[in-house]
C-alpha cells in the first residue's frame, strides 16, 4: 500500500491479527468480519480483511466480484511469485480486502502434500503486515488447511455464534481445535471471546445460554488454556434485517444503514475491541447487583438485557423472540446449560 503522497506507510507499533472462526455455518463470521473491519476503518485505523472462504461472501459483501477481480487468495497461497500487493483491493478508505472465489476450495487438496502448507498466508504477509493496524481473517465453516492458515497467522480468535443450545454444540470442539493449533503451529494463539450474533434478547433460553458461556469463561480464568482470557463480548449484535440486506448491495452496514441497530452494535463492539474493554463496566449498586437506569413501565426484560437500555428500543425493526418458559437442563458439547430459577437471577449479572 502506497500512501496518497507516494511515500511508504509508517510502521505500525503492533498489528492485531484476528481470526473469526466457527466451523458451524451461517453464524455471522462474514458479517462480523466485514462490519467490524469497516467500523475499525471508520475509526481511522488501517484494516485488511481476508476472505479465506471459497464461498467468497466477504468479497461480495464488499462489492468485489472474485470472478473478475484478478488475483485472489488462491493465487496468493498457491503461486510463489504472487505477492500481497498484487491481491490487495482497496475497497473503502482505510479498508483493504484480499478477495476469494470458488477455486480457493481446490487449495485444500493442492496444498495437501506441502509440509509447510499452513504457513502460506503468514509467509505472504511477512513484510506487508506492518501496513495494517488490524488484519481480520474470515474463516470458512470448516477446519481444513484454509482455516489452519488463518490460525497459524492469527494472534486472537473471535467466535461468532448464536446463543442457542444447538449453536453451542460445536464450541467445545472449536476450543479443542484452537488448543491443538496452540500445541502445534501457533503457541501464542488466544481465544479473545465470543461475539453473539443475531441476538434475540428477550428469550429466556438465550439468556441462559449466555449465562452459561459467561460462567464457562469465568471458570477457566487464570488457567493456562488459550481461552483463559476469553469473554462473551459486549454488546451482543442484535438481530437486524439491515445486516442481512446490506450484502446484496455490496455494502457494509455503515454504507447501507449507518445508524441502524446493527451499525450501532458493530461500531460499539469495534470501539471496545480497540480499547481492550470488552465488557461494559458494572455500575455499583447498594445491593451489589448490576443496575441500569430505570427501564420505565413494561420494560423489565430490557433492563436485564445484554444491551444498554438506550439501545434496547432501537431494534424495533426486528421481531424480538417471546420470552419462553424455562426448559429442562440440557448439555451442549462440553458446556452444560442449566435453566435459571427466575429472571431476577439474571439481573445479578453485569449490565451488558
Ligand atoms: N445480526 C444479524 N441480523 C440479521 N441477519 C444477520 C445478522 N448477522 C448475520 N446475518 C445474516 O445471517 C446469514 C449468515 O451470516 P454470515 O454469512 O455472516 O455467517 P457465516 O458464519 O459467515 O456463514 P458461513 O459459515 O456460510 O460462511 C447472512 O444472510 C447474514 O446476512
Ligand atoms: Mg462466511
């Protein structure tokens, strides 16, 4: 990347390389990569988003047609003479993209015999990394060579997921994979947290699952595991139809509907990721519980929600799920989900 005055860009003190990973499909990996990337770029940071998925959805979301763009991640990984700058596409101010198309799927088999196959991406970034403050890697919904390339290069993993019982089934397996990668190719890799996507805040079940995730991470705090510092990131990204519409226009949420709930959530999450304050502060209260400004009549559920009260009404264009009766205890992968006795129990949690 050459600056507008033709000079080389300054070295970044540190580049954060983040993989958005979940082997489950359709959980919000691409939506989060695009919109977090765009939010970081909007803050003036230099950002590169990498489409590691042969589906090419990240590229399309940013208005880049992988079929016609020229060199893509496939050539970057497979062809020794292709360099990073040949593949980078400047898609917005401060935001560059490494696009992909369907032929990337062949890389899985074409690289199979190369003992150093998992370091291909990292090697191509070697000198280019310093151009960026953030590199966000959109992983495919599988745990093959492409994902391994992302995990070998990343410092952090964020796990987009829905707070549903079935969605949690694979999370234990996912953490196992990260653990194996740490033992093998990238000992410094850490899970920074879970991004709750398509969040439906009024569902009791959703609250229970979030509570269980919070507890799971608290239990491992201080351990030598790669997820010892992980947390459920706040705010949750509310279910918002605008986030689903934006890709069909090749637009980020900030192009398409910059003040819709989805844009507000991603902007706020990006600010927290940059500041390192991944949880909202817990306001002091006399009974030791988290509190929030008075919700007003009929808004008790909003008060104990993951979102700040001022955001709670902004999701009016989405249908909130109705509060459901407590289900039986269930077990999801290595994470068990116990029903909580009353909504008040949840009120004891931080005001997320
Ligand atoms: N907060 C949200 N509200 C509404 N729709 C959403 C939200 N987040 C994502 N979506 C939609 O859900 C679908 C799946 O999202 P996305 O493509 O980001 O998931 P993914 O994990 O990248 O999927 P895949 O595993 O196939 O790559 C898309 O149609 C997307 O537009
Ligand atoms: Mg995707």
